[in-house]
């Protein structure tokens, strides 16, 4: 008793495989929790209990005597689980190590469970129809909000308190007294938002592994035709976390310690998914930034090209203006030279008889071998100079002053 006070106890399910009635000791191996699976436990025999093959629920502490088992049970009571079934014609797909019920996956709440029905493992009485199933999770089958009378089960008068779900709970028994699971009258802490109450949680198997040749300790069995049941299992709509749940089904019913492992694993999985999401968003942000940088470089190059084009365009315009001015100067020089040449080539005067017998003198110049009349204002200036007896004529043409020597 002192050892119990000095050390914190742990809960474990123990399968008794050695009984020494003389010394009054028994030993067994731990079946759950999984982290202690296989460890040996020493148990004091009182009033003939426990006996060989019993499944016991024990409060254990580390054993201070190294010659004995690793753990010592300070409290022990026989488990409520049954070890023998009254039904002799269960088939291998219904019970035993290869039972199909051991392979059920966690399903989505409210999904269709058509073709999935259950009976009591001990007496064979039908317990659950497919339309009464809300979901399958881990090793358990959760019902819709139905009453005990509707499925023919009995509730234990005594209520216990579930530390994990923070609510009262009662054991559920078949009419043959075989414990099938738990009854929840009110909503518990981690319930799904749309879960309706009251409801039942039925256990499929208390133990899923085979110990010393014994069949797994079961609560329910699947019923119906094997091929039809296989097809129904294949058509179930699994939940998002079915794979994680499956990893913790190998030991059977999820107890307090296994529940803590499941919650830790889910937390780690959530953290992993969040980290992957952050990495994905960071990668997208980096890619977006790279695209923006590439676009900025492209815009910069385009701006430089436009600037160069404008500079080249300005240079071309300046060159064109220079060319036009040069050509204008060349044309002006050429015109001046031709006029000068023409003034030196005046050879003759051409008389023209206009109408009304008015005579008028038209002066011409030889330009490149062709006689061309002077403009009227130049012709008038020459006529005036001739009438004055001058040998030269001065006139203005296109803003330039010219002097013409008149031939005799």
C-alpha cells in the first residue's frame, strides 16, 4: 500500500498465463496499452482470483524486486470481457484472427453503411442494423440517436465519469449480460458538431491480436453473407483520418493511453500539414515574386528600347533637316549661277506684234542652248534702260539684285 502511495499507478489490461496457488501469486502479460504490450505483471492471488486465462484490469507500478515481473499490480479486478461465446457456428470471417470486423475502416459521419449489420458475439442476438449506424471510428461503432429499447440492450444502473469526454457514461449489455459498449446520454467534449444524442458506442473487439492460441476478445460480429459483407465494406465512405485511425486499431479498443497517442499523432499530423501548407504558400510567393521581377526587367528593357528609338528618331529628323537645308542652299546657288549665266548670254531682242498693232519688245536669254523670255518685270527694266541709252539694266528677282549688260 505504501508503494501505491509513493508512486503513480497506471492502468493496464493483463492476460493471466501463470498461477502459483501455493505462494499465492499469478503472472500475466499486458495486452493494452500498446506501449507496454508484452510486459510482465505480478499479481497477488486473493480468494482464488485471478485464475488462468482471466482478463484483468490492473493498477500497476514498477516492481522493486528485479527477480519478478517488471510491473506489480496494486489493484486487480476481473475484466468484464467474456472469454467464451455460446455460439458454436461462427465462421472464420466473423470471429478469430481473420475476422472481417477487424479490418473495418473509420467512416464519414452520416454516410451510408448499407449491408453492415452486427450481432452479439456471445449469444448471437441481432444488435445493430445498417440504418442505425452513424459512423465507424477506430474500433467502435457509433449509432444514431436511438433508445436502448429500440435495439434490445440493457443499461447498467451505475454511471461512471469519462475523463476524456467530460461526461457521464453507462455500460451497455446484451440481454445475455455480455458487455457491448457505452451509452452517452448527453453531448460529450469532442463530439462532432452534427452528432445527435443520446447515442451508443459499441465495441467491435476488445482485443484484436491472438494471445496464446485464444481467439480475439470480441463484443460484436458482422452478420449476413460473406461476399455481400465484403462488397459492403468496400463501398463504405472512409473518413479523412481513416489511415491515422487504422494505425491504432491493432490492439483493439482505444483506451485512455491509446487515446492520448491518437491525439498526439493527430496533432503532429496537423502540424505537418500546416508546415506543408506554409511551405507551399512560401513557394507560391517566391514564384510570384520571381515572375514580378522578370516582368519588371522586361518592362525596363522595353523602356530602354523605346528611349533608344526616340533618340534614333530625333537624330534621323535632325539629319533630314540638315539634308533639306543643304539641298536648299545647293538649289539657290545653282539658280543664282544659271541667272548669272543667262544675263551674260543675252544676244537678241525679239519683237512681237500683239493685237491692235501694238508693238512690244521681248528680251530673251540663252539658257543651256534654249532662248527663254525674261519675266515681265525684268523685261520692263531692260526696256527702260534701253530707252535711257544705258548699256546695263539693273533689276531684283527672288530677293537678289542682278545687273545685265545689253548687247548692241
